[in-house]
C-alpha cells in the first residue's frame, strides 16, 4: 500500500477522516481524485508532514486552533480541477505545503493564532470548510488576522469611551449650571409676577406694590406695560414715596360677574386724600385680572438740553411714563435751575402732569455772568471808531442822504437809560432751545463822525443810527459768547 492509499475513498465512497482537527491535509482530499494516476503526483512524497502533525496536539488544546482552517484558504487547490494537465497537479500539493511550512515555525508563536478565533465560535470551524471557495488572492498567512481586538485595545477603547462620557456629563452639568444660575441684584426683580383673581385684587395689589416701591410686581398687574420704563423702577418709586408716600389704601370688593370691571380706590398721597378709578379685565377668562392703563406721563420737551432729572433719574425723552405718585423735576446744568412748582403728582391712568408753570432759569451766579458778558460786548462795540463796530451798530460809509463818513473817526455813546437796561437786563431761556438765554432790547447809541457832503467837510451827527440788537448767550457752553439779533 502506498502512502496515498489511506486517503483514497473506500468502496462505499465515504470520505476519510482527518488525522486530527488541525490537519491541513484534509482539504486536499478533494484534490486527490482530480489527479489521474497516483504515480503522476510527484509531490506525494511531501505528504509525510502528516505524521509530524501528531506533535501538534497543542493546537486542539489551545482555542486558537480554529485559526488553522484559515490555512486551507489555500483554495488555490480548487481552481486546479479546471486544468486536467498533470502540470497543474504539482500546484495542488504546494498549497497545503505553505501551511505546513509555517506551522512548525508557528508553534512558537501562539499569539498569532490566538487572534485567529475571529471567523467563528466553533473551535474546529467545520463551517469554515464550506466557506473555503475564496479567490486565490485571499490566501495569506494567518499572522495578520482581522477581527477582534486584543485585550489591551479593548480596555483602551472602553476607557476612552468612559472618559468621553464623563466629559460630556461634566459639560452638560456645567451648561445646566450656567443656564439655571442667575446672578442676583437689580431693582424691581423681587419675585414672580403676581396674579389677581378679581378686579379689586388687581387694583389693591397694584397700589400696594407702588407704596412698597416694588416696580416689578406693580408692572405685573398691568395688561400692557409701557414700552418706556425709564421711571418705572424701584429707584424712582423710592424717591416718589419719600416725596409723597401712598398710605391707607382702600379698594371695595368687585362682584366679578363680567369679564371687565371698574374699581374705584381711595388712598392718601402725602397725607392728601385721593380717589381714582381703575379699569380691570379678564377677557380670556383665565382667572387672572389685569389693569388697563394704570400709568400717567410727564411731558419733558420744554426741558430739552437742560440735563433733566425726575426723581433723580436722568431723562432724555420728550415724554416718560410714571406710576401714580409724586415726581420732582430738576436740572444737572450748573448755570440753570427750574422755577415754579417743580414737584408734580400723577393720580389717574392716562393723565399727564402739568408742567406748564415749570420754567428753566439762570442761577444767580449765571445771571451775573450773563450781565457781565453783555456789558463787555457792548462796551467794546461802543468804543470802536470804525464803521464796522459789531453788536448790530455797524454803519455804512455813505449814508442815505449822500453824506460820506470817514472811517476811524466814529464816536458812539449810550444813554443812562441804555446803561441801566444792560445792568438790569432780564435773561430768558429760549423756548425751543432753553440753554440759549436771550436779553432785552437796549436801544440806539449816539453817533458822530467826520463827514463830507457837497464838497464840504466837517463833523456830522448821525441820526437814526442802527441800534444795539438783542443779546443772546449759550449759557451751557464752556466758553459763552454774546451774539446779537
């Protein structure tokens, strides 16, 4: 019996069993029938490696043995059948020869086979025999397996994922902290908006909040808070309550039979009794009553440019909205003051404070400065001997009757009444521009000059000479200058 006889199929056609699960010769069984005569297989003598394999019992003991089936990826052997020539036969045995050559050297390299279990879970990998038909190019040594990662790599990936999750948790927590945490402080921010279950509750809560200088709560009772909130602040309310506190608030109960109601409230404003009516409604029937209007206004156009303040708050608008209460107007310009009833009150919704009697004026020091500026300007103009003197008293070189005046010979003088007018002149801020202060009409000076008429030369008196104009000074300027109209 030859060495190939033990691999020949028996007379019943059954397939010989492999020597052991890791035997690489097993896949070659199909190749053997393809070679015509047994004697035509020169490589057959190479088959003795089969006896060597018994030394490989280590493969079964190690779960990595499944990697051995990868060696049969020598599917190059199956392509051999299409070529009957004997020249193809040598190649069939060479395919298994490759696995045998690495196996003796592979035994000291179990780690490479350890990575092989990737193809499947069964150690002997019988399903792999069915998957052997692969392209010839797929035949590669099993020392670079694809699939499962080593323990170290898995630990690294898991550890990295844990770190990433921790960082995400920290980032989310930080974001929540930043969103949820708001710094405290600020006027009018004293708690959630109040809600009233009836019209009378809304009015009572509104007036109470105002009396306590709580602007935010007061605004929460209004159906449409004003867009301008310059004076709708705790600061303005605190000043208002110092000037005229609101006390003894009385509001009758409303019946609540309809979705709107007018409520008449009474209270003391700086000790003076006040009775006023507020309109409240619950049109959407959500149980929350709100006040329509509720605020008044102060017109400030006539104080433009004066650095106006109301209850100590700077105001730069033509009109401002205010809560019911007491308000004091003032200016921050050093040369100006406000005269008249500078304190006004608001008691009715949609009402406007009466400021018609409040007028800007110069301070005593500023008034003296104004008189001094006008006096200096007039004196300089009167002292001029030229035709062009300024202050509105320039004269032409030829007057209306044809008389020619000699420039440089002009003399001017003021009457006692005119001088008295300068010293006692009233200074009135302009209506359109209150920082521009205007003086009074002074009058015409007496004028003489050397003159020539009809060939005669002499000294002439000028009748109906131009008069001094009306002086005006911008008293808000750092360097005020007198101008003449």
